[in-house]
C-alpha cells in the first residue's frame, strides 16, 4: 500500500533509512533463526553496527556520535522494525542510555562512555525493573550505600534488555530509602571484571527471542562515586520521567513500522491463496478487514509522525507520549491478530513471519510502562486541566 509523504522526512534521512535497512537485511536477517535458538545475537553485531554508523546517530560528533538528531534515531528504529530484526536493542543503547548521558552526564562521563558506545565497543543497558517493582519505580529495593569515594550496590534486576552483552549498565538505585521518589538515583556500572556483579539466566520469552533479556545481580558491588549520573543524588526519578517521552515515542515508531509490515505480509499472502476457487483477496470479508487494518496503520503513522515533529520542537509532553505508547501497541496487537487469521493454520507456524510477529507483539503492551499505567498518566493530566 502506498504511504503518504511524511513532513519530516528528508533525502538525507531516506538515505540513512535505506542504509540501515540494507544492514539489517544483510547482517541480521540471515542469523535470525540461530539467534532465536541461542536467545541472543552475536556480540560482533554491535561493532558492525557501530562501523556502519547506526549507533548513537543522534549524539554529537564531539562525543563520537553521528551528529544527528532524534529523526536519525527514528529512521534507524523504523528500518530495524520493518526488517523484523530484534537481535539487539539499539533503541535502548542509542535512543535511551546515550541520551541519559548526553542530557545529565558530567563532561567526564560523556567523554568516557559515549565514544565507546558509538563504536559498539561498549554495549549499554538500563536496569530499572526488579522482581517486586515494575512500572512503579518508587518501590525499587536495590540500594546504593555511599562508603567514602564508592557506592556499595546491593540488589537485583530482571527483564533487562541487552543484559547479556551489556558492559555499561545504567542502574536505578535507592540512595535514600526513606525519601520515596526523591531517593532514586541513577548509577552507571561498568561490568567487565567487576567483583560481585553476575548475570543470571537468559530469560525464555514467549516472543522477541533474539533479544538478550537477562537477570542481573549486584552483590556488594563497589562503584566509584563519579559514576553517579550528573553527580547529584536523588535526581534519578526526575531524569527518568524527563526521558520517557522519547523512549515511548521510539516504541511507537517501531510499532507503526511493524503494523505496515504485517499488512504487507498479509496482502501478499491473500493475493496468492485461493479459497472456494478464488483468491482470498477477492472475498469481501478479506477486503473489508484489510481496509480496516490499513486505516488503523495510517491513523497510527499520522499520530506518531505528528509526535515526532512535536519532540523536535520540544513540545512532546508526558501524557501525549503515553497516548502514543498505549494506543499504537494496543492497535498493533489487534491488527496482527486480524492479519494472522487470514493465514489459517500456516499463521500458527513459526516459519511464517506473521506468527513471530504475533508472539512478539504481546510484550508491547507491557514494556515501556504497562498500558494501564499509560492510561492513568493521561487521566491524571485530564484531572489537572
């Protein structure tokens, strides 16, 4: 289906999108089955992505990045989603962790970590979720106790994307257990050879099997005080809240790309599949359902593109980003379910991309903040107005 022109797209961004898509199709797609079986991509893919200019594209050149802006991250995320490549989470690495450093890090922290992230020498993750604390970050139990010029970190994290390969982890900790949200801080942990740090099992997920998702344990881990993000305790919760709109918009961008990929996979299939002597596409029910799906995908893209433009102008607020996150992931879940139905029994076979897309889609309503929490954020904003 022909898509409408997009106001923020430029020839330069189109070139980057095409470059990224070729990279994913060449370096990642052929490895998808093996990566799925081992539950993680090969470590070398990070260095290859760095060499191709796909890491930290929106980070200034002074820190080793590509010198672009959020639009560059957006087209890379879109190309990755369209290629059905989930083997490494560049959105977490480049779109989230790198921007925590850029926005709040000291000059020494930026110089120390961002160039290595841009080359892929250093893989980054963010560790917020705990076994007993998900979206409600005020309830985290991981403690960072200051002892002279070090913090001693004790606790555990789970469901950590990039957790298996990460050698730089932005860890949400409590530096003051009695201060609620104001007691949350973000501390960067360099894991290579670090005493007391260990990775648990690679988690066996229902979908997104190629992304390494791990448990992390911090058993009296000693980290220098200068690894505290921004150098001031108690700022972690505010830092997290300020960056969430970009994180949730990245989820929306990838989700919309997947909506169009599901629609294309289904359209190709129903053109050649015959039922009662006619192509499935000739059946009125098929045509009407595809019309509904195409409309939903187009509405989603229009909304997300508007929010991309808002972010570029510094106008994307937390409630609107929450709308993006819950609505796109919910709409995609319904769309991919409708699409899979046209494949009949083949839709249940993992050799068909639509089956993998169906399994992968379910977590969208959970990560980045559960959709129920997104609605609560929106409701509170309505209450205040």
